[in-house]
């Protein structure tokens, strides 16, 4: 066995090290991981930067398990279908060369239903996502019985994305999954692969609800070989008033007055985006110019944005800078969520092969999709988390190549502060990940799902996997969503708890359909060119109202479209193509949002950091939580000049409100 394992290690090391500049360091790290996973049989959490060999780390235990037992199974959860498709080819190549009999497949919503039964019988490794686990695997676990009974490893790739509400949903979903595994008397090893985080062990333990006796090994020493990286903070230049014109302060005051007069009492007391207190040139124009310069120099580049709509705007601006180079224009494209799956796969292939030189993207490319060797990353505005900026910058400079990252600052106070004090930006620590598994609204849905998947749900089971849930269970019983019976100790009349089952009322959805892991709006609109049946894109209701209202200018890749009609009944936005060179404006939604607090909730003392020597607060700060509803409404749009972003016209338009 040892000889065979050494042969595998030598093969896999050669496969990966042939492109490495730091062989001995990476080898020592892989040996450490192998010792923990194959030797001590612990759950493993790998938390390192990009291109550090995490995929290889979870492949080796799967190979070893298959060598011991050809019936062994593994489940690899990727956060997106695109990432699973990207890893499929690599894992197939690896497994086929080492263990030709080991079958690997993707099993997600795109898998044809006619092929699913065959794949369940013939495959050993299933590449899937949390949505498939929620909607299909757990609700149909009897069909997956053979897989679950032989499950040896569960891999959570890109685990750092499990934050916010999605992270809380994922933690509760994994508790349901482990409950079903316990029913089949299966205890697989869990392996999490994540970008760098400061509380990896605590995060992993909380994510899986591990018991005190279940050990977790955290590997956070990143010794992967990387080239030099230059990180630049780029502050757009100050705008000066032209001779004979009012000062910038006077212009802002006049714009504020005009804006208040035009927008009316419904508008917030501030200047519109792109107009108020504009003292520097547009960061989007700067990004477009930098991208064009990178293309002229042959640097493979990704420009990261935080808003989908800006992808098309910067794409068109960068193409304008390259009017004299049509060959380069053909090698620049946008990449974001909403594009058709076929279009995204095409863009990913062009990126990987090098046919696409530069791409403007949202954080959809922040994950580990292999897009080849990059030289430069541009970042417009500071991302919401410190981890995101380093994850994005890590997309360049792989395999020992030198790289650069340029963060283009917005004209916001915090970003200007970092430009004046760059040391503070680079000294910021990476945020802790703490999934909230006590959210009553989320717990309600997942408790119903658990009761439906594996009935009955005992009160002891609910407490073991979901914590203190007595109040929520009582509420579900009062609402008639659950029915209960008293559980008695065998041979006695002593009550030891309750057994609960789901009641399916007439016209009510199944519990799994009422839980949206990603909080995706169930109302979806398609964008269709008039006279064509193929949709360009799919958007949720709020995004549709903002970007596809009648009269809007809609951008998709290098084409501009005029929104002719928004059919609220058929959920279709009809558009017609227009020559972007003849359109002198773009459109911007005029919106109004209101949050209503419903009361209730809870309160707790806040623990605030205190600098050395700072005065002690006289009163303890309190954090209060309350249920709330958000009411969003669109009441018109602005036509703004492409040249200087000034308001050309204001149009009144009313669409139905959106409530969440």
C-alpha cells in the first residue's frame, strides 16, 4: 500500500510541480495535508490563497478511498455550476490516469433527467452544488441510498463564499444533510477548501455543527510559489473649473438646487449619483482607459466591478479608446451573472485559451474558475470584504508569474482616506466568518424541510442539529404546518419528547420550494429581441424595473438596445437594437426605498473594540434586531449624457412596488 501511495504522490507532485517555482515548499505543504487526511482521519480545513493546490489536496483522499474500496463515493460541493464544470475536465484527467475505473460526473440542474439514474449507478465522485443538495438529493435520499451509504468524503470547495444569508442557509442545509447521513449510519470526512480567513477552525465547526469529539485540522500555511506582485492605489485626478466658470463648490450647490426642484419631494435630500460633490474624474473612465492601455501592451487583464450594470458601460468606454485597434476590440468582453449559460461557457473557454485578452467582470470571476495566466487585475472601488480584494488580486500572478493589481478609488470618504493613508489599507485584517444559525425566519423553513425529508422529526433531533428551536416548533404547530404526537419511553408512560411531521395544506408549496438558499427573487423576467425567440438575459423583478423599464437603454456586450415594451404578464422585456454611436445618453432609474420595522426581535449588549487609552463609555451600547419589510418603488428615470454625465431629461414612470 505504501509503495502504491508513493507512486501516486510522485505522479501528482510531478503533475503540479512542473509549473512551480518553489518545489520544496509546496511539497512540504502537501505532505502535511496528506498526513492529516490519510493518517489521522480528521476533518480538514484548507484556508490559503489562490493557486495553492487545494484541489489536489481533496483529490488525493478520494483516490486513496477508492483504492481501498471501489464502491466508495465522494460528494464535491461547488458554490456554482460553472465552477463544477470547470473542475470536471481536470478531475477526469487526473482520475483516469491514476484510477481508470473511478467515475466522476457533474450532477446539477443542467444534468438531463434521462441520464441521472445511470450516473448514480456508474459514478464514484459527484460534482454538484448546495442548490442540488437542497432540492434533489435530500428530498430524494432514497434514490441516493447507495451513494449515501458508501459516502467517504464530502468536499466544500470555495467555502469562503458561505457568508451572509447564503452562509446561514448553507450551515442549516449541511445540518439537514448530516442528519440524513446519520440515518444511513455514514460518517464521511468533510474537507473545506477556502481562501484565507482568520477563524477557519471556528467557522468550519459552526458550519457543520461538529460535536466536541469531532476534530478539525486547519492548514493555513501557504507556501505556494508566486511571482512578485505590485499593488497600486489609483486615485482619479482632481477636476478643476475651466476659466470663466464657477468654482466646483458653486457648481455643486447649483446642481443640488436643480436636482431638488426637478425630482420633487419624493427624492432623497442628496445629489444624484455621479453628480453630487464630483471633484474627481470618473473612476469608470479611468478603469476603461487603464484597460485599453493594458490591451495595447498585451497584458491579460480582468477588471472587477461591484455592480452588473457597470460592466457594459466600462466595456463600451474601453472599446472607444481602441477605435484604432479593431483587432484588440474583438479580444475584450464582459462577463457577469445573467448571461445565458452557453455564452458564459464560451467566454470562459476564450479566457482559458488566451483568445480573450481582457474581460470586465463582477465577482463572478472571483471564484476559482481557471481562466489561465493573468498579468493584471483592476478593481473599481473597494470590495465589501478584505478577503474579496485579495481573492480577486490572486487571480493574476499564478505559476510564479509577476503581476500587478490596481485599485481605482471612488470619490467616497473611506476610499479617499485609504488613498491618503495607504498603510491602513494594507494592514486591515481579513474578516471572520460566522454563519448565523439562530435566525428564526431561516430556521422555520429548514425545520420544515428536515421534517419532510426524514419523518418524523423528534424534538431531541431538532435540538441536536438546529439548537434551541422550541419556540419556533410551537409556532409551526400553531400554524398547522406541523402535527405532533407525544413520544414515550418504551415500556413506560414517561413522556420524552415530541415526534413531528409536515402537513401539506391544499395549494401550499412543498417546504423545499419555500426556502431560497440564495434569496433569489422567484419573479424572473427574460430579455428578448423583438422578432427573436432566444432570450439575451434573465433578471429578477427589481433589476428588471431598474434596467429594463420602457424607454431604457439596455447594454449587452458591445450592443445597445432600446427597451420598447415591458410585459408584466408574460414577464418579458422586448428590446430592439440601436447603434450606440448615435445614442448620446444612458438611462438611470429614479427610485424610492422605505424600510418598515415590524417590532419584536431581540436585544443584546454590544462588544466594541476600544483603543488603548480611550475613555470607557458611561453606558453599555445595545444592539437590537427586529423584523422588517423593505418597500421599493420606481417613479421614473433620468437621461444622462455619456459625455459629462449631466442630466438631460427626467421622465415620469410608475411600476408596481417591490416588497421583500
